[in-house]
C-alpha cells in the first residue's frame, strides 16, 4: 500500500470509528432523537437518490435549488469581493476612507440581515441570494485587499521600469501575488455560504434543504432531519475538496 493510501486510510478511519460507535450506541439505547447512521443513510437514499435517473423529485425540490442558491450567491460575492478588494488594496486613500465602513460591515452578523432582505425582496430566491452575497463577500474582499496591498514593492518597481501598467500589471503582477490570499478568502466564504444558504431557507422558503429541515423537525421526523444534516455536511466537504483541487492547480508555482 502506498504512502498516500495509508494516509487516506488513517484519516478516514476516525470517521469510520465514530460512525460504528454511533450505530452500536443507537441500537443499544434506542432514541427517536438519535437514530442509527444506517437508518439515516437509508432515509436519505430513499428521499433523494432512489429515482429512475438517480435523483428523485424531492432531490429536485430540495438539493438542486439549494445548490443553485449557494453557488450563485458565492459566485456573485466572489466577483464583487475580488473587484472591490483589488481597488481598495491598491489605493491607500480609498482604503483609509472605507476602513470604518468595512469594519462596521464585517462586524454585523450576516443572519440578522435575513429579516431585512425579507422585507425588501419578500419570500423567494432574491432574498436568499442577497443574504448569501452580503454575508460572504467580506472574507473575499478583505483577503483580496490585504493581498493586493502587500504585493512586493520590488515587483511593482520592476513593472514600472519595464512599463508594465494598467490591466497588464494587474494580470501579470498583482493578481498572481495576491492569489494565495484570494483563494483563502474564497474557501472561507464557501463554508459561510453553505451556512447562510441554510439560514435563509429556514427563515422563509418553500423548497431547499433548509425548508426540508424545518418540515422534518415540525413533523417530528428526526431520521429525515438527520439525513438532511448529513447531506449538508457531505455537500460542504465535497465543495471544499473541489476548491482545494482548484487551489492546488492555480497555486502550483508556490510549491
């Protein structure tokens, strides 16, 4: 067995031990609030992945809308955060003027804005997207600003000497130097987007995984509730792993 496989097996062995312990404890001391993992997995499979083309109708009303909101809101926040962060990071005067506003904005807990957007947009996807975008833009914006501000002055001087200016300097000097911090901000914002997606669907929604959680909790279907929680964890892990893969390819030069 290769070293990589041994490391992977060691990492996953902890999860396997926890799941087995949960299964044994849940069957030894039955409780409706903590069903065994086997029952949770079976309920999730029946609900979302037992359709004729793998996905069931419930998956199309639970999983797909949530994924669309999560990725759409995260993408909008990423574009806005990178653009504003580059502008703020490369202009000391702009940074000084907007510093109090940034400090205030990032100090406001994102979930408390959900009722505000509910008033502005009513129930629906625009309200949920607004909650996600406003909540997750800060890690991208602040990391991008820090990365753009801390570009090695020697690189800027070399660009000036060789008359590399405008968009070319941004593309060839500033963005590569700030890329590690930008991608770190994107990873943090992706995890936060998952949380805010669920929060926005808990507040007001007619579909999505957050709505499914509320329905299961109100109907005392705790197995379905745990299935939704587990699926959210799997989605978060998969999206983070995908972004890590992109980060390794984009930042291959840093190694």
